[in-house]
C-alpha cells in the first residue's frame, strides 16, 4: 500500500475560508429526541380487520 493510500480518511487540513465552525456539543431538547419504541403504530397493524 502506498503512502497516499495509508493516510487517514479525515486529514488534519484547515477548512476552506468561509466554512462555519460546527458545534458538535449542541444540546438536543427533550421534545426533539427520538425515544426508542415510541413510534406511533397501531398495535394491530398487520391483522386483517373483519368486514363490517
């Protein structure tokens, strides 16, 4: 493997001018967080409803 193929995927190069700084420590409000298993799904989804 050549030296150019062995470099890291995210090299330490400065961002181009005009690139905004990314704040990766942003607080996510509780209302916006996805709770696992809280999808709005009918409990009987997949069951065939009897004709009325």
